C-alpha cells in the first residue's frame, strides 16, 4: 500500500497521503487506543535498532474526509538518523480499520541521496541542458579552475571581455578583443588585429604587430622592431609617461620647420629660468650655468617703445 516517493536531500520534509478502506473497499477511519503513530525505519531493518519517531507526523481524516490520512517526515529534525546514502520506510504503529488491526503497514518509502543519478548540490537548482544535449558549464565550479590552460596555436576570433592578464603564445592569433582590463602580454610573432580598450599596461614583444588600439589608459611598452599602427587615445599613466619624460636644456633657439613639442617646451623653460643679459642694443640668453650663449636678439629703442627682435 506504499509507493517509493523518490530520492531527496537530507534536511527536506517528505510528505504523502494514504487512504484506509474497510472490507468493502470504502474509505474508513483509522482509529485506536492509544492513537496510532508513525515509526521511520532506516534501510529496511538492515541495521538493528535503526528506527525513530523523530520528525514523523500523522494527521487523520484530513479536511474532514473519512479515511484520508496524511503524513510527513521532517528530516532536518535529526541529522544523524536522516543521513544521505540511506533508504527509509514509514510504518504505522497501532490502529485499526473496520475492527481490523493495521499496525505495521508501510505507508511510504523514500531515500536521501541514495540513487546513482545526477543531482545538483543545492536543492531545486536545475542543470542547464540544451535541446541537443549539451550541459551548461559554470567555470566557477570547475575542478582546478585557476589552473593555467595553454592554448598554443589556438585561434580565438572574438572575446568580448577579458578581466585579467591575457597571454598570447607564439603563433596564436586573436582577431578581436572588446575589452581587456589588465595586462596584455604578446609573445614573439603574435598578432592582435583589434583591441577596443586596454585599461592597464600593454607589453608588445619583439616582432609583434598590433594593428589597432582604440584606447589605452595606462602604459604601453613596445619592444624593439614591434609596430603599432594606430592608437586613438592614451590616458592615465601613458600620458603621464610622456609628460614626465626629462627635457634637456636647449643649446640654441628651435627652428619652426623641424620643431617638436619637446623642443618648444625646452626653449620656454630656458627663456623663463636661465640667465638673461641685456645691453642697449642686444639681449643675450645664456645657459643655466651662465657659461655659454644660447641665442641673441637685437634691441632698438625709441622715445616710448623698446623693440626686441627674434632670437637667433
């Protein structure tokens, strides 16, 4: 008169209903003095004394329906008894139906993680399986997820986001990376065709080629014979590296035709901080140590105006 209800997790509450009938097959009340109760056995008497009443509840004539009875077993009431890897049987103890003793009837059977089936670790979490039978993979729950996996000579066509360092071995190609948050290390002869954004340092090894980088927020280190075709934006430490580079004291005035920003900034620094000598006809810019002349400019004086010519 009992069904196997299934394989459950330890800590769950297992429940079911059953109907008692008289000799004519009509629902009939379960009664007795003392009142009947439930006993839960472990592994069908395989181990002597393995039974308990802990967590077992019996309700008679549920909702006023004669003969319809319900039971439940709260397996969280005894972690020692209700342990995974066992089968359990729920038995009536005491009670009569239509003057017939029904004590010892099995009203339910269940097990606690004792079947060789694939089940999630946490109750009610389903495994994601595609229509063609592939199971979803949770990288955070893969054995040894932090172990490095070499993808030598592997081609990755598109990666939307890489959170940490990207190591590209020799003869490996990455065609598109939308975002890299940390270091990118490109081994010799590796190629990256497009990187949309790199938040931290980029190290490009010898003979490596980077075709396009939209944005680099920190330092870019390019080894000898490497080529970067285009960088749209540099910011943070990359810009700081440029602005913080040492500027040497100029030896003369710059020429507009070939002047660089470094030349102009160096000249401005000299004009505003080096030694300046002046006579009635000439203004002379000397170096910081006042040892050599960097440039001279002619002076002309009128009644109300002093005119200085270009430095040469």
